[in-house]
C-alpha cells in the first residue's frame, strides 16, 4: 500500500519548530475545494490556504502563514464554513 503522504517538505524557516509533511491526497482535494469556495468572496480571493500533515500525523491548516490545528480556531467564519462545505461536498 502506498504511503498516503508525499515527501517531506520544509517550510523554508530554519527556526521552525516542525517541518510539514504534504497532506494526504484526500486533504489536498478538500483544500482545492476550499480554495474554489473562497473565490466567492472578493476579499478572500488572495488568502493563501494550505493543508498539511504535521510530523505527529495531525492535520495542519495554514492560512496566510498562520497555523491552525483545529478548524474552530480559524477566526474567519467564512473560511470555517468553506472548509465544512468542502468536506461535505467531498463526502457526497
């Protein structure tokens, strides 16, 4: 069975506490769906969002260089909603 993670990718910051593993293909697809949903909001079109997997295997959501370990911690309700809708769309 192939490894669900892609190769290790450094975030480019030598002082970083941890490097990020690329997210699983499922997470990458959901990330793409979230990006599409964010395009519906003119002020969110330039938001940089990236799903990754930390070394301990947990999901990391990076939004404009800010790391979130829980969707509930993301301050913008529209981004939280876009993530929830993307998960629902993926599972449909």
